[in-house]
C-alpha cells in the first residue's frame, strides 16, 4: 500500500512523497531539510527523486539527497539540473522495485521548455504546469505549447489526484472569480479551500474533475472562457490556444 504525503518547503512549495512504509520516492525536493526530517522520523529510505523542471526551488536538494541516500535522480534532459542519474523525456517511464511504483512521463512544456510530469497510481505530479485553480507562468514556452500540455493532462481520468508544487490556490481562486464569478462550483471550492487554509491544511492534492470544473486555465475550450477571450482580445472566435493565452495574459496583468 502506498501513502501520499505533501511536505511544505520554502514559503509555498510542496515536496510530494510516495512511500510504502519502508521506501520512498520524492518529487521536486528543492529544500532537502524537510524531506530528510520526514524520512528520518518515519524510518524511510529514499530510493528515487523525480524532478519536473530545472528551477532551483525544485532541484536544490538533488546533490545532498543523492549523497546521503545514494538515490536515483530522474529528471528532464537538461544540463542545468544537478545530480541527474536518469534523463527523461515525454513518452519515457520510470519503474522502481522499492517502493513498487511505475510512472509514465508526459512532456508538459510551457512554464519551462524542459517541463515534464509524472503519472502513476492515480497521481499526477505536475510541478508548475497546473496549480490549484491555476497554471504556471510562461517563462519559456508559448501559449500554444502550454495549451497542448494542458490538453494532454485533460485526457487523464477525472479521479486523478493533481499534485501541484505550490500552494497558490486561494490567490488563483480570487483571479478566477474575476472572469467566472458566477461559477457555482468555483464558489463552493472557495468555501472549502478557505476553510482548509484557515486550519493550516493544504488545498492539495485536488482532483482533475475539480480542476476541470473550476480552473479557468483548464476550461479554455468552454464557451464562457471563449467569450471572455473574445472580449479581452477584441475579436470574435479565438481558437483554443488563443483563449488560453488571453486567460494567461489577464492573470499576468492581475498579478502586477
């Protein structure tokens, strides 16, 4: 039996840990300290690290963890990522004996060009591609690239647990309300997630079904988002990638 844990790191990061009671896999441990403390407290052996992209807040623990545990480091094929033992791209897979896990690797560029996500055991470890009610900024990719990545994610089962790398949900809900404030599922999510944060509990993982119902960045095929984009762009009938781009541009303006 596998147990999924989210460990807070830095100001708003999550390190995801999947373990069987003896051996563990960690996703994006940018800060090794909270992970080491958790592993020591539960007497777990770290066998592998999964990295989604090259940003330091995701990769900063690689060398310390590799030296301490002699663990494998699975990551995108990018020389900027330290300590990598297994280089991956979309279409690859990761299989381990301890714990007994298998992940399919999805190419999900947009936030960065090297971004990948891991799918397995009902979980999507999506790094900074999808956030609770949001998505990552396009630091390197294009709207069309990110829209294609999100389309790949949209094909996964609705029950998939969406394991994002940051706790940005409440801020993202605030933005979503500015363009879809009459969405009853969004308002219900806000109530639930504000209560969770008031109790210092994570809003994550969410589910793909919840994100499809409330996250404007995953709703770029929906008529109301198309209408929003047409008004924002001041022209009719924008295509799906243009709709996504308009939502992303609106969020970038809102963040300023």
